[in-house]
């Protein structure tokens, strides 16, 4: 294998390692969130997925989504993140 090929493979391996580290950091950040915040985020994701599939949400679902974002902003986790 040429030196150039080895160099390129090493660069790819380094990038993958960095991605792995980034992913692990994101998981650690999620682990630090409270159960309440995780449940709110999960409900938001469910509504967004529905919106992507159906291209629209009902009025009730839109109000629910806005309420979830309000709840998220009031959470201690969000306030801690906003400080940093």
C-alpha cells in the first residue's frame, strides 16, 4: 500500500475516532438530563416525526407542541444549559 493511501486511511480512522468521542459526549450530556426533560424531548420528537409524515399537525397537536416547548424552557435542565 502506498504511503499516500496509508495516510488517507489514518485520517479517516482519526475522523471516525473523533466522531465516536463526539457521540459519547452527547450521550453523557443526555444522561445528565432529568427524566422529566427526557420525556418532554421524547414527546416533541414524536410530534415532529408525525409532522414529517403527515406534513401537518392538527390544531390540538400544534398547541401540545408549543406547550411542550414552554415546559422545556421552564425545566431546570434548560435553565442550566442556557447559563453555560
